[in-house]
């Protein structure tokens, strides 16, 4: 699990120019582990200054990049600055997995996207494993973007869907994103059951993308109503063809679809006994 931190680490980058645009400043927000507080990765925000666009604050970067013909030049400039920042982090021996960078949908879907990114990173001697591109919501469902994501992932780059509002799970799976960051609006007005269902849907999407041979689920469906318990259990049964699940649960609908049940009984005071039942050959 990860959480945002309130502070930001700001690095004054060396001035560089790409297609007539130059950077002023870039800042990074450390995203920390909820378990130990260590920095997992840095999420970037960029402040730009261009001859025609003027000063772009971090919150304006993506909307302006998407609405103008300069989306790709802006992204290339951001990538140059990111590579410089990653080098500085590593020189300072700061521990982190990778740094993220927003990539406009217009840039991600370009035919020359993969070639440009790889050539820039090779020139800058940037490690692809230290770079994670943030995919905007409007790139979901874009076939060209999905193809480019697949190629870049094979070259070592990471991808993260940001501002995810709970819709388009199938499209996320098709994009093969490594990570998903939920939008605050996605959970603000949700009930406990809706939040649980969203988390479960994301889990199944990840399992579809990256199947694992073994998975432990601890009461993740506790907040669901009976109807959604059925849907959850059906999906669990379907995914069990390729993944072995150990499920901790008290819900009847989930237990009915398990192959084996294990429980603890106390027939005598202070003496516990393991009880198991096989349901594989059970016929109604």
C-alpha cells in the first residue's frame, strides 16, 4: 500500500531547450509505503515556460499539452528534465524505485512515440526501469496507445494510470499498466461495498494482466451484498483455473464455490481442532 506525502522535493534543473521550449523548475512528490514510511517512488509535476504558451503551472501542464499542437514537444522536454532529475537522485544515493512522468494521450498514440522515447533515453543514458509514464484517462481505449505501451514495457519502462475513477477496467487491462492510482473522487461518494467492489475489480484486472500461481485473499468481499458476492465468487472460480487461491471468508456465497473448506472447531473447552471438507466432487 502507498500514500501521498504532503511535502515535495524540488530540484532546480539545468536550463534545456526542446523545440523552442525551456524548463523553469520541476518538483517531485514522494509517495511512501504505509507499512514502513519508505519512499516507493516520486510523482513528478512540471512548471514550464514557452515562448508562445507562457508559464504553465503543474496543474495546467496536461490540459494545455492536450489542447495544443505542442503536446509532443512538451512531453519531450519533460522527459529530458526527468532523466536529469533521476541522475541527481541517484548521485545523492536517494532510495526510490522510479520517477513518474505524465505523458499526453496525443503523444502516447503517435507512430514515432516509441522511437523518440528510446532515442532520448539512450542519448541521456537514462535507465528505463527508473521511469514510469502516467497514462491519462483519455488514452484508455486508444489502440495505438495500447500498442506503444506494450512495446515500451518490453523495453523496461513502467506505466501507471492516474486519476482512475473506477470505470474502464477492461481498457486498463488492455493497456497493460503496471500501476493504478485512484482519483479521490472515485471513493468520496462511494459506500463501503462500492469501494470494496472497485478494489476487487482492479485486483481481477491485474490478475488478468499478470497471472500469479498463488494468491491469498483475506475477507476482501466482507462489505459486499449477497448479489455481488455471487459475481465475486464466480470470477474467483474462473480465475482459479490458473491461480490457486486461499480465501479467508465468512460469506456463504464464497464458501459455496470453493473446492475445499478448512475451519477450526472447539468441541472441548480450550481444545481446538482443524476440520476440512472437500467440495470438488459435490453435486447438488
